[in-house]
C-alpha cells in the first residue's frame, strides 16, 4: 500500500482517514446493493468516482493501471457465459448463457467500482493514516496490530526476496520452464523459515522492551463535522442514484 500513496494537497488528501474509510465502505455497500439491471446507475457511479479522481488530482492512467489487480476476477467473469447453464443466446456465432452474461456483468461492474474506490482511498491516504482512521473507528486493536506489523515488515520480506533472487542469478540460475520449479520451491521454503525466525526475534525483542500484547495508542485526532459532511457526499450521491434510477 505504501507504493500506492501519491502525496498531494487536494481536498481529498486533507480529509480525515476515518471519514474516507466510512465513505468508501458505504459507497461499496450501495454499489453491491444495486440491481444488476440498472445500467445507468453503474454509469453514474463511475462518473461520481471520476469526479472524485479529478478532485483528488490523481491521474486517470494511474487508477486504470492499478485496476489490473482485478484481472483474475475478470478472467473468471468472462468464463461464466461460456460455462453457464439455462437459456442461451448466439453472439457473433458463439452460444452464450443468458444467466452467465448477467452474472459476468454483475461481477465486472461491481468489482471494478469497488476496486477503483479502494485505489483512490490508498492513493490519497498514507498507510499509517489509514491505521489511525481504523483505530478512530474502534476497529479491534488486534487487527490494527496485525496490519501495522504487515506494513512494517512487508518491505523487509521483499528485500529478502530480492537478495535471494540476486544470489540465485549470481550462480547462473535462470528460470525458463518447469524444470526450475524445485529451485523456486526451495527458495520459497527458505524465505518462509527466515521470515518465521525473524518474527520470533522481533517478538522476543518486543517482550524484552515491555510489550504486553497492546501497542501504544496512535495519535487520536477527531475529524471536524465539515470533513464528515464532505466525505458523505460520495455515499449520499450513490444512494440517491440507487433510489432514483
């Protein structure tokens, strides 16, 4: 998530993280609750997110590039019309399931809007600020601690992976086909063991410094009512589209 954040001074950047978290969650709920037959509603949701993108000064290409994270869902959705059952229809000589086409559209539309909203949230909010917002919303401390450690040590694990890759290549290893799979599997196992051992050492170091199962409380800033009102615009507009369309 650290790589997703784009520093800026837009109105969206300045919103309190808890406000943005609630707005994105409520927007996703409205999108999921929208009947799949309401095409115009999804189009208006997309326009709303486009307006937020412009207000946040996040390049459209930046958002589109990171939408690639949903490619597995896209592949799954595109396969449904071919393997679906029930009434079928011919499209350019290809027999497709009507129910499968509806299901594919439903998955693609709602998943794309949800992922786009999440990308905008990550692009305008620092990871630590997101944790602060979650804490302000009374998310269980255990979940916040897990997320904190994940953000802190993800880069450490990635650095370890890069060092192992350099070590393999310095010994002439170049993966070309499945015959190299055992080497990669052993590398994955070694990475797991090293990560586990590092985690044990970190835990012991924390205990030696007085860790009792709870982390120090992060800065607890209350969001002004004006920021809550501004953040509410996204879910309120989406709700209006849902009930009017």
